[in-house]
C-alpha cells in the first residue's frame, strides 16, 4: 500500500533527455474520434443480421439488447475513466492489470493482444474492407475480385496505414477524426431517413405495432432459458458486443493525449453515449424498414434498407460508407495496438526493441511494423483455414471477442482492487455510482462470457488455451531475464 505522500505507481520515470519520447498531439476531439472511430467499423454493418437471426421479429427485444449493451458499456466506461485519470500512461489495460494484479496478468493481456485479439481485429477489419470494395465493384458493373486480389487489398490496406501511423501520431489522428465524422454522420442519417422518406405518421404506426407485438418477447419464457434459447442469446450478445468493442482503446494512447487526466474520462463517457444513440437509431431503421427474415438474410444490414428508401443509390452509398467506416476502424487499431507492445517493452528487457521511438516522428515505429506484419500473416492463415460456408470476418471476430471480454472484465474489476491497494493515489475522477455502476458491468460480462461459452465453445476454449500459453511464455521470458541479470 502506498503512503499518503508517496504514489510511485501512478508516475512513470521519464526517459533520458536524449531519448525520443511519445508526442502528446491528440486533443479532445481526436480522443473522442478514437473512442467512436474504433467502435464504428464493420460491426454495425455485419452483426445486426446475427442478432435478427437470434431474436426474430421482436423489435422490443432488439432495442433492449442493443440499448442494454450500450448501458453496460457505459458502466464500464465510467469505471475505466477512473483508471485512465489515475494512471494516464501508454498501454491502457496493460498498465491497469499490472498495477492491480501484477506483471503476469499484464503480460497475458499483451500476449493475447498481439497474437490474436489486436491482430485478429486488424485482420477482420481488413477482410471487411476487401469485401466492401469487392461488392462496390460488382454493383458498379466491374468484374469481381479474385481471392488473390482480395488478399492484395488486405495487405496494402494494413501496410498503408502502418506507414501513415509511423509518419506521426498527428497523421493517424487526422485520419481518425475525418473518417469518424463521416461514418457517425452516416449512421445519424440512416436513423433519421425512414422518417423523412416513409413519413413519421406511417412509421410511427408500424413501429408501434411492432413494439406491441414484441413486448411479450422481452419477458423471459421457459423456452428462453432452454439450451437453444441461451445459445441464441449468446450469439446475439456476442454480435452486439463486437459492434460495441473498442471504446476503451483511447486509454492506450494516454501519453499522446493533451491533458489526459481530464480529456480521456470525458472522451470515454461522451463517446459511449453517442455510440449507443447511433446504434439504436440505426437498428430502429433496420427493424422498421425490413422484416427480421429480410435482415437476417442480408449480407450487409444497411444495403436493403437504403435500397428500399433510396432506390438505385442506396447500395452504392452503403458500400462506400462501409469502406470509409472500416478504414477508419482499421486505422484506429493500427494507431492503438502498437502502444500496448511499447508499454510491455518498458517492463521486459527481451521486448526492448519494441520500445524504440522514431526520433523524426515520435512514434513506436518498430512496434507498428511488427504488429502490422503479424496481422498480415494472420489474415493469410485464417483465410487458408476458413470453412467454405463461414465468412472470414465472422471466423476472426469469434476468436477476438471472447478473449477481449475476459480482460475488459478484469480491467473494470481493477477499479475495486486499486481502491483498496492504492487508496491514497490521486484520482482526478472517481467512478460515478461506485460500487454499483462497475458492478453492473461485472455482472453483465460474467453472464456474457457464460452465454458465449455455450454459443461458441471452440472459440472460447481456443481463447483460454492462448491465455494459458501466455503464462508459459511469461515463465520462460522471466527465467531468461533472470539469467541475463
């Protein structure tokens, strides 16, 4: 326990004056763009279909699930904001897990991040970008892309954003801000368009009927708690949580945010609120324009909606917005991911090369190159092993979300741990509603993990095996560092 006047764990020693440092070049709106832009990527375009397959025609249950998951993530953001204000260091969850549970937990996080979670997210987003380009070419009358061309698009996209982010955090932040404004505006338009085109009275009548018909589905029935019902719920929740995944990533770049103790808590809370509003509006448009069967059978959720509302133009508009949306989310992951490796390199001598900051650009260039390189390898491996009837996107996200949820849960629990372990550490922001608000997130995530375990046992088991392998690697690295000391 730290004393009242000594709080060494909340401060990091500065590097020598002649050693390059990370540059605090991200203001509030850039930080907000990281929160929103990391989340709004491919999920809102590809995941509502899975939710529709699971919940059927009940618009009420759909709203409860999307709104409820937004509320759960807001509770998590309110808790994470306390950690970010107390420990505004590069690494985010890596730092929080290390301070709360020790270096093993922190290493397991960076281990899973590198091998599957972050690289898997980059791979999934790049695959979604290639799919959007392929579909846009088809709708424009051009020939379809071959598998080799799709792989080339994936590799070029990842490499291009790697170069942009090596060039400077301000360039990555600029790409993030511009793409976030465009895609958030598109989702807002999507939510409002049915009222303009169909008419508010007709839409209100249809929506009222749909809600009244679906209200009974919100109340759990015996069938709801059956094995198949729980699996369907787990599938829906896993899909929704992937669509919300990423709101905490701004904490990873804390040292590159101006006034991080103040800006990051605001960016987290405002960002999650805006995301929940945008997602509920978009799904309202989906369910009041299409039947659940039409939505479930669509490849990209917004395409049939906008084709119905804007005939002859809606599909191309959706695919263009999907490209921008995925490109922005891909950029966010390339911006954020290497900073986790950089944070780990501060603690482990064997990872020291990843700590190098480019003296010209102030970015962790080697960490960026290493993560982008492994992401490209993972895309190629996943593509080769994908089953013919399973999209590469769904295959990759299935592995990412379960492992990520474990560590998100542990990070929020760290709020309780550090309140006891470091009671006198400076906390510019304290979690509103503590201890109940973080508790909502914890209980919800325990239930989410259980339902996902039933819905996707192979993915869940693979994630757990990966974490256990990380523990073995930690022991080996620790032994080698001890021998070199």
